[in-house]
C-alpha cells in the first residue's frame, strides 16, 4: 500500500499533475490510482511504497557527479553543476571540453578564479569562462587520483529557431496546405505521389507562392494499407513509401519485367480504375506499387557492389543505423505474418517470439529474409530521394520555404517505434485530451508518448533523431500539438480519456534543441497551438521563434466579433481551415453539423440546435467584419442567412486573410476547388472515410484554370502589400 503523501511526492517530482483546470474553469482532482498507473507507465516500480521510493531515487537522480545532459544557450554563461559532496575540495577537479568541431578546451575548478562559483550542500556550480559555439559537445570532469573521468553531453543552442532571410526581414509568404494522398493526376496510381507534389510545387511557385504544406508523411503499414491515418504512424523516423512514384525509380526504366507488368492491359485497367475513384483504395494502390517495385528491386539487386547506385544505397543503410533495421525488419515481418493471418494488425498480436526486435527468433527471421528486408530499405531510400527532388525543385524555383512538413504528436501502439522501444517510449500510456466543450468525454488518440525521464537520460537522442528525420528536405516543420513540448495528457492503457493526468516535459531543454536542429537544417518551425493553451507556454514559444497557428474561425473576441487578420502576431501562420475542420464551403453551409447529425455525433438535439445558432451568428459577424474592412464585394448581400458560399465570397475571404499581419498564410486546395466534403471528421472511425477523400480536380487541370491562377496572383499581391506595410 502506497500512502497518498508519498505517491503525490513522487508524482510531483516526476512531473505528473495531481489536479488540473477544466475547460469550464473548475479544478479537477486526478484519481490516485490513475497517478499510480501513470507512474508505472513512466517506469516507476509501484508494487510497494518502498519499491516506489527506491525506483524514484534511481530515476530522479541527477546522473552522479555530473548531470545526464547540460543544455545551455549560445552567448550566455554556461553553468556546470557538480554533485561532489560537502567534504570534497573543488581544487581536486579539472575539466575538459571537446567541441563538436574537435577543439579542446581545458580548465580548473577554482572558486577564486571563477567569481560566481558557489557551494551548497555538496553541490558546486561554476561558470565556464569561454563562450562555446552552438552544437553537441563532450564535457569531461577529471578528478585527482581517479583514472576515468566523469562525462556528459553539453548542448549549446541558439536563442531561437531559424528563419529564412526573407522571413526574418518581414516578407509575408503564402502557400497551400495539402494532404498528399488526396492529389489527383493523370499519371499517378490512384494516390498522390512525390511526382504530383513536384508538379504542384512548380505550379504554386510559378504563381507567387512560397511553400506547399504537407500532412505527416511518416511511415505507416505497407502490410495493412487501410490503417491510413497520417497522424497514427508506425514510426516518425521514416517515410510512407506509398508516396513513391514507381515510374520515377531509376531502375524502372531498364527493368523489362516491371515495364511489362505495368504495360499489360490488365494492369493498365486496374490503374485506370484506381485513378478514377474519388475515395482512395489503399489496398489496391499498395498491392500494385509493391508488385512493381519488387520487380524493380530484383533488377537493382543484380547490380555489382561497386555500382554508384549500390554504393549510395549502402551509405543510406549505414546512416540509418538500427532505426532503419527496425523499420525494414518490422515491415518485412509484418508482411510475412499478415500473409498467413489477416488479423495481424501490429506487433502486439505477433507470435510471442516475434514481439521484440531483440528476440532471437527475429534475428533468425532477419537472416533468412535478408533480401526482403533490403527491399524495404530500398523503398525508404527511394522515397527519400524523391522527396529531396521535390525540395530541390522548390529551391530552383526560388520559393522561400519550399515544402513544410508536419510532425505527428506520437506513434501508434502497434508499429515500428514501439516494437523497437528501448525504454524511450511509454507503451502502457496513451496521449489524448481531457474533457472539453466539444469533446465532453475527452479524447484518446491511441498514440504512445516519449518518456521524459529516459529521454533526458539518453541526452535527448530520441528527440534529436526524430527532429533530424523530419527537418530533412523542407524549409519548415509544423509540430502538431506543440503544447506537448510542455505537457501531454496521458491516459493509462484501458482507461477512458477523462481518466488521465498531465505529465510535464523538460520544455526549456526541448525548445533549445528544437532551435539548434532548426538552424542545422535551416528549417523554420510552426507550432500548432490550438485548444487549451497554458499561459506558461505562450511566451516560451514566442521567445523560441516558433510561429503560432492562427485559424481564422477560432480568432474571436469576447463580444463574438472576429479579430482582424491585421492584428494577428507577425510570428504566426494564418489559415482559414485545417484538415480537422470542414472546408470553407462546408463550414458556411453547415455541412459538418448536418453530417455529424447523420452519423450520430450529436445525439443531444438541444446541443445541435445551439451549434446551428452559433454558426449563424458567427457567419454574420464575419460578414460584418469583412464589410467594415471594405473587402466584401459590393454585389453581395450583407445578410449572412441569405448569402451562400459563392466564388466571390470564397475569394474575398482568402484575400482578407492574405492582407493580414501573419508572416505565413496557408490556404487549402479544397477551398480553391470549392469542395464541401472534409478530409477528416474528428471523433469518427468507420462512420466517415477519413484520410481517403481525393481532390475534385487533377493537378494538371488546376494548373490550367484561369480562375485559380487569378486567385493565386491576387493573393501574391496582397501578401506583397502586407509586407510593405
């Protein structure tokens, strides 16, 4: 039995909140058994009070004489804490730094030399007398009569995230945000691919745009294609290979077998069918692509070891290290097991001998299926090559950002990252959100969080590796639920969403590392900061140079009016709609509310009536605001109830936002095409085809439409004017 006082004491040190402020302003106490289960999920031993205290002593220890990792800011004093005991003399110690660039700096720990040295209960803090360049450095502490030095990692980060020169100098950029799979073209295989993306980038650039924003393109499940949510990835380190354009593979053009397959009447008919569908057939697309790519890979496998392509591939494999081994082995093993049992959705239902990457049976499988594993590595390599080509095309066109990528908040429980978990994830906990007005039961996203304790003990390597993987081949990274850098709502496995608690992360360290990797990759950062935003994170994100996320329909004042986009903070990205919202047309015509009623989301008739009434009021306030700003076309009625979402109003709203103060403006292709069906309805699984609805026009057709080109040029002009104001 663990006493309440001890449980709360350990929980507080672990960053678990014992209460929180609800969306209604009430103080809500977290159940003690929930706190205990979250502690267990974080790696604490909760079998007894003694076991809990002992595990807390180990997990919350500061790493011995030196901390596990030291994170500091560039051009600021760097303080080193030594936990040496009250009876130990500072003069017994010397220190040595090996910088990332190889420079060696040495010094002595002498209080009379370092004016701000202070001793307190065996803890001695001193400041390094040298300014260090940003980077990852090795710090060693030598003690007299001790052979081995104490070591730790010293991370020195810039003050804020990177901004491209134009962005830093006040240019107001714009672009489109898309779900890559939604793109239609005359050549793709029933799903948007990297070649489609390249053509879209070129079209947007030619019409004055600065970027194209993407959904998360993390790896999903090739063996289970219908698990299609880009926000529930198998791994955040690797790519979704389904976006690869098979016909753009270097080996495809010389592969007789693959070209014969793709050129056959039956295969051409299948591709035409997949292409014509308005809802993506993920299984059909995946089967077609894998069949062709296996033939292409067979030709690649015949190339000699000294062939430039083979050498480049081998270098990619070496650079991918264990993480790529996890990914390729998981995909190969999953495909093997799935072929014998269609119910094998992920590693939790693998046969016992395969449920950990480190198991002997997995090693034996890998040895026997080395060619298949190499095939999945080949797919990852080519996906990355094609993504890099898109960003290069954007650069060649002079786009300010090119691509901006999207980082999901966590990983799904049955995929690569949790299968190869080395203790840096919490598989017995899930990320979600507490109850609020729109979700009175709370939300459980089914995503596994990083473990804040083990992440720091690993010198933040899991976090760093994830950032590096997602900052490649883009000019900006959007972080979904950026508030997770401060805290996440964690729910013990099997519990409902309201039975959770907030768990805090080392936000200062994580923001510093985010800034460092941002500069390393010359990648700006956008933080999706919607929902309940704690006051403590607002200033931290702003100071860290993270662009806020401003959704027009959410930017309302206390009197119900809509803030002018001219008053949005400059360090922000503005948008009308998002992937979790109705389209512009769907919003205006209340299609989301009607659809929600049809599929059972709104069972309370009074609540639904209130939502309709609130929507009517919001629409009128929007019209009033646009009229006051002089941006509403004169021929349109000022009565919102009599006004449909016609083209003139659609374009006027986009131009209204384009004249605003936000540094970045993101617009959806769905709104350019005046579509009414959303891509995703939060809170649904089978009720609506989430993540499957395609665009209503091909990339080629959009590029030929004069109305779209005129709209794009008008947005460019508005952004230019906003830059000059």
